[in-house]
C-alpha cells in the first residue's frame, strides 16, 4: 500500500514514451534503402529514482543516480554525454551519477543552490534531456525498520493481529513507507484510522504461510530500509497436548548420574524456546505462554519472552512455563539450569630446578629410549582462577604422545628428542586452557671446537666451528673470548683486533653448562706491505744484473724478510725492522744499474716511409749481440717490438739490411708510416741485451713530447729481466718442433718414400714429449739442446727420402707483356720428353695440343703461348729444365697459387705426367723471384687414355661442324657420309683398348673432316669482322670450295687488291708476307678507318678477284654485306662472281 502515486504516473509516462519511440524507429528504418541500417536517437527520457523529470532534490554531500532512457530501443549509438552547468556545486560522471558538494556546519552555503544536468546523445543527432538538481540541507536518514505482531506469528482464518512498526532513529525524516503482504490470499494488511492515527493490522484470509514486509524511505535516500515478519494462518484451532522447553544458549550439556545437566555461567543470559505438541497447536491470544522461576529466584530472572538472565552467584535455577490454547486447556513444563562460576585463567608453573630457553621448557632424555630417569620427568602445576570457580578440575593433554606423555597430575615424561606442547584444559565448559612448550633434548656429554685457521693477520676474521657428543644432542653453545685482542659473535666468527698476540676462545653447552672446550688462536702482525716489498725485490733481482757482492747482500735481505713473513710469533717491531733492512738493500743494489738511457726518434728516415728509433745506454758492460735472440729475429738479429696502446708492431721484416747493432747503440726501423706513427704520446720498445754469457729482456718505455722529424724522447722506468738460458733453449727447440710439424703436415705422400712421413711425425712426437719432460727446474740446458739436435737430424733424413730430390720454381717478368715460369729438378733420371736437333724440334710424344710439336705446358688450365717456342728459342733444354711463357699479362702470376702441368720421360722408358703446384707472394718487379712449391705429383701416363681424350675432342669438333652445317651447302651424299664417319669414331672411342685402334680412328676421322670440307659448295660464303685498338680492322672472308683461289697475280704493290665501298682500298703495305692469302680464305686490313668503329655498322660493298684452279679466266667478286655489331659475323646480302673479259 503506497502513500504516493508517483510510481504509477512514471509507468504511464514510460509507456507513452515507448510508443512514441517505436513510431520514430519505424520512420527512421523506412528511410534506409540499402546497406547497414543506422538508427539515430530521437528522444532521451531523463528521470531520478522517483521518476521526476523536471527537478529533484539532493542533500549536500550526497549523491543521486539519474536514469536516462534512449529511444528508440534499436538506436545504433545509445551512448550519452553528461554535463553540468555548475560543476563546483553539482558534478556528474559518465554513468549519470550526480554528486553534490559537501559543506560543514561552519561553512557558508552557496547562493546558487541548483544545477542543470544535461544528457546529450553522442551520435551527433543533438537530441538531449535536462533535469534541475537542487541542493538541500541534510536530513535524518532511516537506519533500520522493525515490525512486531500483537498476537504473535500464528493466527486463525478471519483473525487479526495489530502490527507495530518501529523506525530508527525515531526522528528520522520519513518520506513514505509501504506495508504489503507476500500472499493476499493467505494474509492481508488492513489500514484503519483511530484517533487521527493510522493503525496497521493483519487479517487471516486462508490457510498457509505468508509474510508482511515493511519498507521505509526517508527524503533523498536512494536506498530503502525494510523488515519482514512471517505469519502462519491456520484453517481451524488445534488444542495443545503438551509442551517442553529447550535452550540453544547452553555452555555445555553434561551427563551425570541424575541425567543431563544444562550448564550455564554466571552473569550470562539464555533464551528458552517453547516446543509444542502438536507443533501447530493454537495458543490463546492473551497469555498463551507464561514464564516463571520456581526455584533459584535469587540467582536469575526471566522476561515474558522466556529469556533468562543469570546473576553472579552459582547454583540451580528452575523455570516453569504454562501454555494455554484457544479451548482454555493449559499444560506446563519445567527446565532446570546449573549455574556455574566459570574458570577465567589457568597459570602453569614448573619446579625451580627446571631449565628454560626463553619460554621453552627444557627436558633431558637419556640416549637409551628403554630407560627412564628422574631427569626425564617433570611435574607441571596448574593454578585455576578465580579461586571460587565452581569446577576447578584440569585435564592434561600432549600434542605428541610419542615425544612426551603427561599424567593426570601434570607429570610430563620425555619419550624421545623433539618438541611438544603440554596443555591444561578447564573441565567446566569454559574452554579455558594454558599451554607449555617443551623441548626434549639428548644430554650433551662433551663439546669441542675447531678453526678454519689458527693464525691470521690482525684485523682479520677466523671462523670457528663447534661440535657436541653424542651427535644427536642439541648443538647449541655459548661463545666467549677468555683472553686476547678479539671479539666473537654467537656464530663463532672471531674478529681479531689490531694488536698481535694469543686469543683464547671458550664454548659452553647451552644444555649442559658443565661441558666446555677452548681453543687458542694467534693474531699475527700485518705483513701485507712487507710481502709486497718482497715481491718487488724479487722482480728487481731477476730483471737486473749487478756485482756478485751486491746480489749476495740483496738476496740475503730478501731471504731474511721471507723468514720474517713465515714467523708466527714475531711482533710489529720485528716486521718493521725487516722492512727497513730490505729497503736499504734495495737502494744499494739499484744504484748499480745502468745509469742513463737516451731515446730519440727520426721520422721519415732518409725520405722513406719509415721512422727510426735510436737508443743509447751508458754501461759498456751491456751489448746488443746477434747471438742474443729471443723469438723471431729480423735478418738473424733480435726482434724489436714497439707497442703503442694495445697495438704492437715488429720492426720491418726487411730490416736491418746492414748491421745497425753496434755495441751499445740500437737503431731500429719498425714498419711505421712516417706521417701517422710514433706520434706524440707514450710508446714501449722491447728487445734483448747481452751481458757476459747471459741474455736479458729489456723494456724501455718512452714518451714523445713534440711531433718533429728529429725529437728526443723521455724514458720511463726501464726494466731488465734475466732470461733463463733454458727458457731460451726451450723456445728455440719449440720453434724447430713447430717448423717440423708444418713441414710434416704439408708433406704429400707422392713426394716421399713410403712411410717417410709417418717416421718424421713420430720423431716430432718424440721431441714434443721429451721437451715436455724437461719443463721443470731440474732440466739441464744440454738435455734441452739435444732434443732440438735430434729432431734436426730426423728432418734431414726425411728430406733425403723425397722421390725427386728438389723442385724449384722461378718467375721472371719480361719487358713485354709476358711472364716466364722456370721449373728445375735435381734428379737426372727424369728428362723432358722433347729435344732439339738444330732448328728442328724432335719429339716422340705430344701431350694434348702441343706447341709447335712440343709437349704442352699448361698453367691454370691455360696452354702456353701458341707461337712458342720459335726456331731461335731454346726454352726446352732436355734433361731437367723447362721454361714456359704462358699467355698471361703481368701481374697475373703474382700474389696467387698456380698449377703447371707437363710431361717427362723416365729412365724406365715410360712417360709421366707432372703437376707442380706453386705459390708466389712476391712483388711485381723485373727481378727473378723464387716461388714456393707446395706439391709435385708424378703419375705414369696412360697413352691409350690420352689418345682417347684427344679423339674425344676431335669427335666433338666434328660433331659441332656437322651440326653447324647445312646439307644443301655440300655435295650430294657428303652430309650423310660425314655423320657415319663421326658415328664410327664414337664407337671406337667407347670400345678401343689399344693405342693403334685409337690412332687409326683419329686418322679416319681426320680424312672424313677434310673430305666433308672439300665437298662444300662455293655458294657457302662466311664473312667475319674484327675491330682493333688502332685505326685498323680485319675482314675475314672464306668460301667452301678449294677449287677457287685468290688470283695472286692481280696485286697492287705486290698484294692482292681488296676494295671496300668502291673507293677504299686495303693497306698498300699489307700483308708483309703472302701467307695470309690462302686458297679459299682471305684476311685483309683496309688502309683507313672510314669503315671502322661505328662507321662499320650498316651496309657495305667489298670487291676482289678469284680464279679457278687450272683456268686462265679471272672472275670479279662483289659482296654486298651488312654489319650489325662490331666483332661479329657479317650478313651477306648479295654476291656476284663475273668473268672478266
């Protein structure tokens, strides 16, 4: 039942708005003809929680949620943009939640007390709605609502019961409230006016269950406060047969001899519940239940609802209830409470002799689990407060009875090592407990202490470690320093003080103070500086040479200082005395060193790209000698290395070309660029000096202050270190081993006798193992040198086992564009398979294409020059020497690896193919230069296979000629006969097994090629054009028939006349000989460049003479041709051959 009709009006308004929105949607949709529909917002309805759409009130500091309804429902974008025209007073968030600013009682309220809140459609339709929010002063809000029924929750049909509604606080500003029934068919709410007041009651309408709900709302409160009261409506009255009481507020329900005891505590309360039989019995509307106390009135009181309140005294209280039904029948029931004074506290205690670790009680347990001694037991006592507690009995429990048991009198018996909790529990139902943590441990019988070190320098740390027996006893100990300059923590870390001396540390078992142990430590003086000074002294005595007397004194001072370092019982004074003695000895010996060093730099020495470093020293006893060599020297002299920053450069590998090592002066030319190297800054020069029989490594740091061609340098601290001759010898032997290993690794089995390489590698391995065994200080110089000598002998033996003793390759660059490669070998049993008899080359074997009937010399798959050797050359010298001029232009053979192949004849009458692999890394100059031979492979030549290889090439050439030819250009049948000859040669190539078969096939095929060419008709003309670098060009004209020849009699200046384009005759001085005019081929160069280059492109006319063999008739030949690109074949457009009259 509602006091306002606002909700009804709001529903009507929303219904009408929905109808309007539906119409708008229809119109919007109908306007779209195709594509995705976009429905715009047509209306926004903006209301508060009560449906107000014009204005609403909100308290200062409160908030209100506005509701915005966007129409139509199917609008594409229904999002809202909220705004306020007075943000300082009223703000609104993106959800429409309005918040009014808060003001305290002391603040002055603003003059403007309202703000317009606007909700605008975000889809661009500009549709909006607005509401005014008024800020008002705060009111009293409803906090709770309660409802009661005069006659309880059970009524009969047609009976009523007045309802009482209580709203708190009483002065709440109530706006309205609703009272409704959950089921009007069972229960209805009746509203009446009595003396100007509204009275609410319920009326039973039908049998069943229903509830009444009261909802109250104050002004501006967005949330409601509500309460419900359930009712049962009976169809007819039911008489009560019996009743009983129960209470859910009991502390405990104990069983005793008299039965169940319902225990409660003093100063508490318990609510009784009436249990009816039958449960739906109808009690009287007035005084249906009457509660009273029949005994123990002085201990408790009871109210009309059956709530018993107990006082501060213990005892028994009996309550009686009388229940009357609608038929005036009455039944009663009694309920007895046992009221106790509760236990409030239990205090546990142990005997005075007990031991504790903080709050944990310690209890020993014998190591033998079968025995129990008095030490394994302890009696705990429990004091119960207050003294007048009704029940003071205690029950003892153990958290782990396998670790410890507890008796009913509180006696704890340890069973095994571990931790356990013993608890004393009150038995009066108060649930009060007290607990004691007990640690049971195995008794310690002995303790011991050890240290990571017993001596250490002052101000350092020594770590101690404790141990107990037996091993499973508790390991805790207490640490203390008994005497000495030190401190210790409870982890055993000893911090030594700054004074030397003995330190005594004691440990005591935590669980058995009678068990102790101690250890003595030693704090030694700080010898860090003395150790550093000894290390520096050792460097000095190693890097410098002095008189024997000075060295003896200095060595003794060093040894004395070392003894002082090792002395554990010296004092600070002893250390200081040792330092002073060592410093004095150092000063004396240093004064005997080389007094003066001068360093200067000459940049761009003698105008070259090098820079000289000049060093001079003053002591004549020190000299630079060729014998004082460390690492690789340059030209057998010592290495000179200059280091700048992290870059080290060795003196130029071609220096010195003359000895620049003179007594005590050193001039070195490292490979520095004169403009960029040895600039201002610090550099380091290292080299080797000799004094007497010994060698020394010298390090000279120097600094250039100015960047001038000749500048003095300032030297830093110069170090001179003695080189152990054994170290030098080991280094030299290691070089021999490394060089031998390179030779062995690069050795080819084909160049050595069988097994020679393996024997040499075994000798190298023996040398490596022997040198490794001589790495200790007990090795002798002689033994080390013997290793190198033995390996050198093994290498000499290895070299003697080469198949051919030695091969040398030299390269000579000629003044022309040619380069000569000269190969020599030492074995007289091997001869070049070619010889010369006067001007005639005599050979019995030709390898591949020979050069002028000589054996072929091929470098990198390129055959040597086709015109070499000529009649005057004697490059093939017979036995063991060959020079070839390959068709290379300089510097093709320089700075690369190459392969030369040729054939030699051995004493056994067999021919062998030789392959020489060589490398040349020299500069390109006119001097004869030695190449490095990498490998020489000699294999017996298979003549049959070589001839077959040549036959294969001839077949390939014949096949190419056949395929490039046209049958129409040859005599009848010639084309087919040539194809058959090629097929026959191919069959021999596949099946032949002897030289004669192959040679015969080669002769037959050669004849077939000649016959095929001679059958070509004169009509088959070919024309080539070659452009040269000068103003000349070459025209090559050939024709098929050998029957037609150039008329050598038709010459001009002794040459045949060839005319281009009617007026451009060939060179008057060409050719120098007549060999270029052949029977069916002519090559000529015209005497100008008018048809050369770009002018050669296009159409031209060439004229010359022909004459058939055996005829006196001369024919004039005219060829019209077209050239499309330089250096290409020419297209013949027209030709005529006309007899001259």
